[in-house]
C-alpha cells in the first residue's frame, strides 16, 4: 500500500475520517500532493477522481505539486526522508492534472 509506505498511516484511517465527515455533513477541501513518478499520471488522477466521486460535501479539490524543501529539516531531526531522491513536481504538469480532476464529465 503506497499510502502506508509514504505516510506510515494505513488508508483505512483516511477512510474512517471521510466517513465521519460524511456523517456530520462537513464541507471538505481535498488537497492531494502530486509526486513525480508516483501519482503524476492521467491514469492515477482518473482513479483518484473515481475514488472521491461519491464523497459528498466536497467544496474543492486541489492537487499540490510536491516539493523537497523539507529534506534539511528531516536531516536536522535525524528522521529518514523517504522521498529524498525525488525531484520537485513540475508545476505546469500538476496544473494540467488539476484541470483534469476538476473537469466535470
């Protein structure tokens, strides 16, 4: 599971949070970081769009370009940075993917 590998948090925690928000009718802004070579494809974005399509009360969906500015902070704290060799996400590609996910079909 990529979610567990990158965040040390299983996807069921996220799903439980979403269910709770649905139960409470909370408006949501979904922000999702786009990382080169991991989730920066049209196929991934279409799958993600399908994953969130049944979530109610979504106010906005934002795809955020990955940046590696935290590497030095992780080194200072002696914490392993799992994406150390990953380049920053191209902002124009991220914008194209953002347009794709926010396109009404």
